[in-house]
C-alpha cells in the first residue's frame, strides 16, 4: 500500500525505566558554577557521551551552602537541552523541558543542596549527536518565582475628582480585574462619599485600618438601575485609606471618573464587607437561628454573616441546611465577586463546592429564599469537595508510549515523533506517577507484535485506582471497510507501526475491552486519529484525545521540536500548565480546557493549522475530545512539590 506522508505526528506514552548513569565524579570538570553565576558552554564532537545513548554532555560543578534551594537553568538555541544530576543519597534529578514555561526546549532543575561543597550536574542534549552553544546558570529558586507587580497608588484628597482608565497596559490585575488605587489620609468619624462611573460596570472598594473594608458594585441610592458605584462610609480611625477602582466583570477596560467628597446629606453608610461577621473555622459545624432581631437584605430576608480566610487553590465545601425554611447562601470573595446558591439537588438546602480562586477573607451570608422566614439552621465549612479532596493521593500511571519517526523504509519517516513519546515518558517519571511496568517503544522497536505483547503485559496490571495511558505519535492511515456499518464513510482508521504493519480502530477497541483501570486515557497524535473515538470511547471511565478529525491529516509542530501539536500541548498540560486554579491538581476539565485554549492560541483564535483529506480536500486541523463518563473535576495528575526528582534504581 502506498502510504501518504503524515503531516503531523501522533504521540504515545509507553513507559519503561530510563537508565540514568550518574556523573563520573573522578573525571576532570568542565566548569564550576557559584550562586548567581551565568556561564557559556558548547557541546561538540569529542565531548563525553552519555552511556549508550550518544548524547554529548559537559559536566559542571555547583557550589552552594547546605540547605540552600537553588535552580540550574540550561538554555540553548542550537539543540534541545537536558539536565541530569545525582544527589549523594542516590536521588536522581532529570529535566529536559522547563515545567514552568510552556513549549520550551530549555531545562531547569530545582534542588536543595544536601551539604556545603560541590555537586556535579550534566548539561547535555536530549537527542543523540546534537551539539552547539548553550548558557547555564545557577540562581536561588525563590528569585524565579513570579512576583506580583506592585504599582504604587496615586494620592488623592477628599473633595477631588480624578479621571482614569483601566487597561491591560500598566494596571494591576487582581483575580482577573484591572485595578487603579488611590490613597488619602482620613480621620476618625469622618463621613465620606465616593462615586465611580465609566465605560464599564464599575466597582468601588474602600480599605482602611483595623480590617475596615467597604465595597459597592451598583449604586443602591440611585433612583433607577445603574452600573455606577457609590460608597458611603464613616471612617473608624485616623490613618491611611485606599480607594480601589475596578470593574465588576473580569477583564473589563475603559475610561472612568472617580469623585470624592463628604457625606453631608445623612444617607446611610454602605454595609461593610464582613461587617459583624462571626469567624468560621474549617472543620466546624455551627447551629444558629434566623430571627427578627437579625440584619435584613434589602428585599426583606433575615441574614447572619460569617467569614473565613481562604487561599487560592483550596477546595472547599460550605453546607447551609434547615428543617424550618428554604435556605439561601451567598458567598463574597475578597475581590468582590458574589456567588448565590439556592437549592442543591432535590433539597431546599444550599451547598457550595469549588476551588477558591484567590487569597483573602471570604464572607458567608446565611439567609432564606423568601422574605421574613425564620428558624434554626446549620452551617458547615470543610476542606475538599465531593470529587477533589483536600489532600489527594497521587494516582499511578501504567503507560504504553509509542513514538515512531524512523519507519525503516516501510513508509516515509517523520520528525520528532520518537522524542514526543520519550519526553512524555520522562515527564511522568519526573511527576513520580509512572509505574515501573510501563513501556516505551520507539522507531524500529515499535513493531505491531511488540506493541501487542506490551499491551497485554501492562494493561493487565492497571487496577481500579490507577490510570492506564496509551500514547501514540506516528503515522495514521485509512483503509476501506465497506462491511463495517459503524463506519459511515466506509473506512477504518489505522495506526502504522515501525514495521509498516497497521492496527485498525476495531482491533484496538477489542484490546481495550478487558481493561480494569480506574481511568483509561487514549492520546493519539496521528492523521485521521479522530476516527478512533467512535470505536474506543464506549465504556465508563474512558477518555480520548485525538489530534484531528477522522478524515483529516495532522501537522508536525516543528516550531516546538515536536512531532505534533497535541503531543506538545498534552505534555505541557500534565506537567503543570493546565493547573488553572493553582490547587496542585490537574483535572480532566482543566486538561481539556488547556488543550483547546492552546490550539486556539496557536492561531490567535483563527484556523491556521492546515490539514487535508485523503483525496486532497483542504481544511484545518481540529482537536477531537471525548471525556465519556470522566467528569470535569476528576483528578488526573497531582503535581509534586518538586519537579525533576526521580526515584532510585528500580
């Protein structure tokens, strides 16, 4: 059969142990690095070669004090870098792509110096025989942490009016909202009146001594609906106060006017955020009662306020229940976002389950659905949600990773597809998730019979708590099958292995039928791979990611030194880029959202990744996703505190 050249490669994740030989400590060193130092180097023919793999390397000595947290960064425009080290206790560290930077071929190792003195690190290439110039540096890890931009507030005096503009250029960003700040000196008992209007839905916050905080979204004193804001407040103490002008909606921009003055007309003060709020601790359930002596909402419902301190990435559950009235729960975030929760399921009780998006004090308002209702209620605050525990255990991955670039003359060769599989394999090693039973197959070792044997060995060992992952990066094909009524186009899709033999979607589906894994993931980066979705994702707890629709080819992601876009983005996603809420977990929903976002971002929101059908009709490559019964909040990856740490010899 004449095979058409694959424009895009597909990735597979088969795992086997990476043999990492420790640096030779007795040989001459290529250079020494001290903290804060940057050095230049070059890999070239004649350099030392990593055992059996053909990668040139230079050896550098790190010098720092015991207990110091340091990072080694290796960068090159000439080759795909890789860093290796071994600590005195035998712990191995490896990194080939910096986890904190998407789509990079530079490397970063974070480590704690085990003792004062020297530690050897290898600077090498990821692929054999690559060479060229590079830069290597040793820096304190904390200097690499992204610091929040601090923009000095402007000064203002009560009675002044200021015009300004919110934009992404130069304004501070808090929880997705651009913010301008103004400061003034206030005195105890002073009554002030602040107003904001603009091209967007404004929000005003006043912050002062003793945790004083007042916020307003829409001016409740106006005689008609408005998007303007107004804060009326009596200052509690002498000191400095900050006015924050921002938007109610995230990402809004535009011009605004801030007017300040004294409140001389006797209008009531705006309610304080968290004012009269009782502190609520995690793990506590309290019983209280709505009564006629309680504060009321403007619509007549009695309420009680509670507050707790939360952090970004923290999963929380809040339960408000009562046998005497229909409950209603209001949660206000530190930046002013409000979430209202009425009924949960078929009950009249209220439940909030979510991963928090920012640090700070959250305010809970326990109230009723209808005005004037009274009675006893229970309020409980706990860490974790139904599907995201407070301290999840890392799941183990049984993987088969297949990447084929060298087809040995059986069909046209590809670029980087073997590296796709090897990089993903190493990524799961660094995450500490990869089981030693996993297998990596590349190039001429990735024959169809060998894959069948590997599948039989590995898949049988994945249990109900584990993830089974099949990752393939290589050629895909279509063959006629007029007798398969499930194929609407009369064609089966196939994966082409290193010996030129093809595995059909029907055959692969039969292989997956007996799996007992808790979650099964299929990631295929190959032409026409979307055609596998209909055959494979047929059972609970199966999730499929496919690089293109069933009648379209896939492109090589050469700008990322990757065989395919799905391969590159999937590897970055599971390594931490997909952790959108910074809770240290990557859920199925986060991973899928990240992959779709990266495909769109690649073309600035347009279709630019060209593809074509088998008969040369032209179109664009589009990711195919099928989560099946895998839920949005199901955790796939729990990120370790330190990347690059690999276990000792297996």
